């Protein structure tokens, strides 16, 4: 793999006090990064004697934001491959990755997006400074599945760089800056898990809508939203079938529209997905029965009646919807 041009090797303007972790030991740095990124990494000095890493990491909604400076550069060998989507914004120095027979480069003014499972090795130039967001493949797949309610079964084969000054680059940088800003001062984002998840999902969807990949065709055709009367008819159907098996596809078929049209219609007219509407309606049914002094069924039996078969997921969904455990609701009847 070719070396980064010396013209891109710019000294770091950040002092060690700006970072949570400063080390001149490659092994110690490797362990620190592995523990935070949850992926196998092999770090090596760039070639000349000496090594130094200056790092700060923040976890948010199963993702990681790492601010890094490598004054003497670094080589990154390949450990066990992990399907993590890595987004990097370079402010000094530069990054090279070997992806098969190709070399993927990012220098100041560029953004890099890469499925790390595709990379064989990497190199950071002397004086490299960058922000890196690591999005775990499982969360990326779940976000895409939730948006389209279709299964994601294949790897996202993304490996490219793009101009940070482009519309996409500016939007990506803006979201990353918002995430980073949320950890400054009193670190409000650390205490706001729902906001952190929304920022993560916004970043994922912006990337998936902006760069080519095997699921790009999902974004090409926009469904025509059904009329409000069709959404009212869908809601009537849902309300009449709460206690039995019910899928979004069942609802779409019952009122005679496509699945994508139903999803678009709920988002436009109800500001919620049909899947979430069904779940919330069923949770409301559970709550009403828990508060009913005449009900003698157990909490587990009530949950099963309303379609919740996994106790752990049910308890989490209920607490997120109403701010208390089902047992706490029952005590108040």
C-alpha cells in the first residue's frame, strides 16, 4: 500500500490536555481502542522510532465517537473482520485504507465511509487528527429494516470518500458536530438516550440515502401517501384486531393499498409508523386492563393476550411508553 504524501502530514494543534487518553505505548493504545470499539485491531508504529496516541471516546446509542490525534502516525493491521460502518472526518494529516486492490484515501476536506470488514490494512500519516464514528452493523441493519419494514440480510459493501464541502459532507459533519457538542460541558447527551438514538439513526439514514450500496434501490421510489380516510380505515381495522396476530402487511392488505403507501400515510397523517401505532395501541390495551379492578389475570397473561410474548421486550416497551413498570401500574388501581 502506498504511503500518504508528506504534503498532507500536518502537525496536531491539540495539546494532550484536550484528550482523555494519551499514551506512547502501542499495546496499551490497542487495548484501549479494542475495549471501546468492540472490534479486533492490530496497531503498529508508522516506521520511524516512537509512537503516540491522543484519544477521547464517547459512547452513544451503541455507537462510538472517537476524537484521535497521532502525532507520529500509525499503521493499522487487520485483525478479525467486523462489519462496522466507520465514518471519518479528517482535519489534519490523512488516512489510507487498502480495500482489495484499491486504496481508499481521505485528507483534510474529505469524509471517508467504510465497512471495516472490507479493509485489509490502514495507515495514518504523521500529524493525523480526525473524528471517527463507528456504527455497529447490527444497529445499521435494524435502522434500515425499521425504515422500510423489510429484512436486511446482506453486508453493506460501502467503501468510499467524498468531499466534506458537498451538501452530504456538510450534513454529515453537522450531525457529528451535534453529537460531539452533546458531550461537552455537562455532557447532556449522555443523559438523553432517546436523543442520542435519534442522532445516530439520522446519521445512519443520511449515509444510506447519500452513498451507493446494495440497498440503494429501496430509496429510489417514493410511495404515494394514501388519503386520510384510508388511514382512518386502517386504524379501525387495527382497533378491531388488537387481541390476535396482526402485521402491518395484514393491515395494508385489508384496506387494499401497498405496504410502502401505508407506511408513508401513517408518517404523514399520524407522525408514527404503522408498526409503532399497533404496538402503542396494544400497550394502551394492557394499561387499561392493569388499571381495571375487575381484572384478575396475571400481568404475563394480560401481555400475552395483547400480543406481547417476550416478557423482557414487553417490560421495556411498557416502561418507555408510560414511564413505569406494569407492576407499578397495577398497584395504583
